[in-house]
C-alpha cells in the first residue's frame, strides 16, 4: 500500500512524535504529506486539515484512527525513536542528509533513548564535530 518513501516518511514522523511532547504538528504535517501523495482515508483528511492552535487530544485521536485505517501498528516510543534514528542513519549514508546535521539529530535520539550502545559510533561524530568546529579544539586536545 505504501511506497518506500512513504514508509520512510512514516518512520520519521513516528519518531519525531515520540520525541516531542504531544507532537500534533508532526502528526498533521505527516497526514498532509500523505494526502498530497494520494493516500486517502476519512480520518487522514481530518487530521491533515486541523487548524492551529491544534488540540492535542483531537490530533492524537485522529492520528490513532489513521493508523488503524491504514493498518499501521503504532510502535512503542523507544521503537519509534530507534526507527527514526535508523532512517536518519540511512539518509546520512545515502548523502541526502548532511553528516553534521544527521549526527546531531541522531544524538538527540540517542539521548532520548538513554544512551544505547547501538548508536554509540554515530554519536561520536557529533562529539568530534562539536569539539573541532564549535570549540576549535583539535582531535588531540
């Protein structure tokens, strides 16, 4: 039903929602993007067109309805954040996301998940970049 790009977009949206408080803006943006790509369901149309200020409870209700209508199983927050980080890693490797930006975003997921060993090698890039570019330290320092 979903194309590969729509699946990736969904993984990213689920991760961003799990990392933010409420996440209604991510939910609505994801819904609008899918709607623009020709995906259709009754609740998707409503979620995509909610107006600001967005009621978090209403957005969450329609988001859950959309997931059910599209047969998407909502992962745990940790699973969603890990999926988000994996998409970011893929984008960095593919070159569609700048290394510095990707490392910074993955680092945010790394912190939110409680520093899992799985992301350790990717977040070292963030530390090296920060030390060198922001503080002006060389690798030796």
